[in-house]
């Protein structure tokens, strides 16, 4: 459910202060824990280090991200591949064939 239009988008005031201190060309990441803050047009070009609960993930803001939340681009769950022994054997075979193809390409 979205926020009321009369209230406007939520942007953490401390985050706005940090943005005012840094220039977008500097390439310096702005650390933030405010995952709920919406990306405003003034944030385009900045790099944010968004906390995902364990580490900070760097997010470079582009124009298409305006209106989304910072937390959407800093995932909190890490995907661990599916499968067991059979899947591992298949991946080893695929890696071997890639190595053989690379060696054959070098010989040509």
C-alpha cells in the first residue's frame, strides 16, 4: 500500500543532510540504514551504501529508480543454489567441457 499523496514521499531527513554534504561526482558512497526512504530525483547520480542487515551494498542511483525505495536494491537474502550431489556432478562436467573448449581455442 502506497503512502498518501498529501503526505508526499518519505525520505529520511538525516539522509537528505548527508546528500547535501557530498557531490555526486566525488564517487563517495553515502552510508544509510534507511531502506524505507524513497529515491527522489535529487538523488540521481549518487552512490548509496544501503545496509542489508549484515553488510552495506553499494547502489548507484539512476533515473529509472526514482519512486522506488532504497531497500529494493539491497537484497537481504542470499540465494544458495538448489540441488545436491547430482547437481554438483553436472556443474563439474560443464566446467570441464568449458576448459577443453578454451584449450582447443588457444591451439587454433
